């Protein structure tokens, strides 16, 4: 049986060392190679006293042939087994699962062993952790052998003609690959890239029989289902980034500490850091702060953090600038086993450095962020400790004042953000009867600008509690009383809000999600809430969010419930000059039937459908505190109902 396991494991390219063992893997690891140094021990990462799910690993044998990933997840869920990671190949009869604790692992072994899955009786055993995948590369590198058998994507794209250039110049083309291209040509390139995404979307809409609206303007719009406005350029093209996150690591040659950006990747075992001196989109002040901190690190008794072997301390430096001149600096470090006294000394030295008059940095706020290896359930972002200066900085925009805390989201290009929010405001068509849903609201910049523009009510939803606190403070700073903010996952909170809107409430939704787009449950909630007539989608990566666009516009089916939207307009906006990134703003609308059976759209003249006071008065919309409570209870209720209705749950 053991040889069959090893053969199958090799067949599916699963590490040969991931075989099953009868005894406890953690004791096995502790006894193995105790005398080896960190650099030569393939299991060194399991011995640091920090959490890794590889410590609690099992191998499941005798799986049915060609079982699907989701089917396997459902089966494990039925057995009340929820692994942190699952690795397998559909053609093999093996799977490796990792867990958060020894208790979870023992529970999984007991539940899986003897279970009959498609006539196959499963067997689960403890498994060895995976050896450090970078160890072999480090050993070859130490012996002087060539380890660059596979080039990274950046290496392949840059080509061999880049090898002779200084590291700072090579980094410039990694951070700002279009920096040598005239700005007018950059705009043309980005506009065409966005149009190509929209052409693909149009083809998919045609194949899904989305209706005649898709074909109506194809000829006029270049085989695109909607009008695409001209790309809007950035008013500032150089030194525009208001936030920079520097890596800390070895230089390319001397291995002395550097503050800047990485040229390579962890996969390539390349952690070399290069100075940002030639990066055209980084401000001069941010570059100066990096240089001052780098000089400090060269004299420090504490080494930079090595992500390959998890030793060292200094990890990252973040610089946030405002147009008012205020600057926040955040230094991130791994505390390892440092005492409170040692940490206090670090804080004092950092304060002396950044607030020293001779450095002339004019720092407004200084934080130390301690980020070590986290345990299950802990916040992986790290703890912020205020050292000196103010706790927040302030940015003025659109005749409003916004508070920025250490981890709050704020548009990278402040100058362009004003143009972006103005476009969103224009497309929303705000009136005194409009309720705005600001989804993924961050610190509330979009929602508060719409509240100030005259919306009756704004409700913002955001996952980060600190961002919600900032949004509430921003509402107070700007004396805006008709905006409320809820902390929670949009897919959990949104149904609790939308289900309680009277059907004919005039609602405009604005979504500004992360790069990957919206969760499928959010898309479903946006389709099901018939009160939403108009939707503004702000995407920072059109290719990754294209599935969202399609799902919002698909015809109604059992899988895509709720009324579909129509894509009316699109405009590319260049928030990121000299890079290949481009913001895309979409205007989507849909028809709704009123109580008389007539059809109206939000784009027609005075067409926003409101409740007539004489015929029907709107039910009061619950407060945000009530909505938060309802969201939690409704989520628990849905989970209980699903458990009763089906024995197999998807992840």
C-alpha cells in the first residue's frame, strides 16, 4: 500500500516527502536533523514555535477516480471536516489536507476513516509536513550552481537586453513599464485594452441571449454593446502616488539592507531589494524617507527579515503623503522573541530618526507595526503601535476633509480621484429622493461626496472596521448627517439592507471593489433588489472583474435570479500613469415594472420611480445598528436552514 501511495503521489506531482506516517509528524520532525542549521533543515519552518497548518496534515487514501474538487469539498463538509488547505489531483486516489490544530486533525481522521465514498472506503492517516521548497535552490546557489532554470515572468518580459542595466533602471521598468512611452500613446494603449475587454463581454452577452439591447449599437460602438467615452487622462503623470509600500531586504550585490522594491519573487527565491531612486511615479519625499531609513538599517543591530527562512526583523516601510504636506510613516517588523524593553528601545530610536531636525523629513505621524506569524483566527495584518506625532493625517478633496488612518484605503492618485468621483456623481443622477448604496465604501469618500451632492440617504458597507470608523469620523468632520456605515462582508450585509427597501424606493448602487471584483452573493443581491435602477461599477482591473459584468447582465435563470442590468456607458480613466493598469467605470441600468404594469427605465426623462405618498408610504428602513444585528442573525439562520435542507454543502 505504501508503494502505491508513493507512485500515485509522484504521478500527480505531489512532493515525494508527503507520504503518510503512523506516528505523530511533529515529533518526527523534532527528532529529525536536530543538528542541522536553519539553512540546511528542510523542516526548519515547523520548529520556530509559530503556526503553520503543515504541522497538522493528513493523507486521505483510496479516493474514487476522477472525483471533482467541489464534490470532495462537499463530502468533507458533510463529515464536518473543514481543512485549511486541500491538495489533490482528480486522477489520483490521494489527497492531502491541513488543519488549524491537532484537535481538528484527530477529528478529521476519525470522521474520514471508514467512510464510504462512491463505493470506496476511505482511510486517513497523519502525514509529514512539506519540506521547504526553497531549500534545494539555496543549496545549489551556495555551491555556485545555476539555479535560474526557470525565469520569472518579469525576467521573461524584460528580456536579456535588460541584464546589462543598473538594478535601479531595471526596477524602473518593473514599477512603471510604460515610463518611456509618450503619455498620449499610453492613453491609446489603455483605451484599446479596455475596449478589447468590452468586446469580449459583448460576445459573451450575445451567446447568452441577453436581448436586443446588446445588438442595437454594435456598428456605432465598434462591436461593443454600449457607448465608450474617450479615456480621461490624469492631471498629474509623475510622482503621483500618495502611498508607497517599500520592501526591506538585501541589495543585489553586497547583501547590505535596502529599502525599496523587489526585482524578483519568492517563487524564484529572489528577495533582492532595489532603491526606488529612478521610479517615476514615487514622490521625491517618499524616496528621501526611504534613503534615511536605509542609512539607519545599515547601522542597526537587527537584521532585515528573510521570508525564505523566516529570520530577522525589519519587513516593510509604508509612506503616506497628503497634498497638504502631512506625511505618515509606518515601519513593519517581525518581533521574533524581542522583549518589551527591546521593543521600547526600537520605538525611541525610530522617533529620534524620523523626527530629527537634521533629517528635515517633516513627518506628521509615526507608527510601528508588529507582524509575526499569526495563529488561526488572529488578524494577519499586524498590530499598529502609535509612536509619535498625530494618530491620523488629513487630505482635502472636493471641498471636503478626509481622515486617513494607517491601514485605511484611499485612492493612490489624489489628483485623479477628484475626477473619478465627479464622474460617479454625474452618472448617479442624484436627487433629493435618492438612496445610495456605497458598497466596498472604504473611508466613505464616494458615499460622502454623493451625500453632499444632495442624496436623501447614503448607506456604506465595508469589511475593515478601521475604515468604517474613519468613514464615520469623515461624516462628522464634514457635518454630513444622512450617511451611515456598516462593517461586514458585503455578501452578508447587503441582503439585510436590500430586502427591507420598499419595492419602489429609488436606489442607486455604487460598487468600488478590490481588484478581484465582487463576491457572487453580492452580484445576486444586486440583481434581486429591484429598488436598484442604476448601478455604477468602478473597476481597477477590467479583465478580472469581467465575470462580474457578465453576471450582472445575464438573462434571468435559476442560477442568475433577479432582474438583469443593461450596460449603458463605459469610460476608461487613467489613475495609474506609466503602468499598464487602467480604471474602468461602467453605468448599468435596468427596466422595472410599476404597479400599473408599465415599464420605465432610470435613463428616461424624470423617470426615477418614487412611491406616491397618497397610495403607498414607504416602510421605515432600519438603522445601521439594527441592520448589523439582522445581518448576523440572518446569516446564522440561513446556515441552519441549509444544514436541514441538504446533507452536502458547498464550501
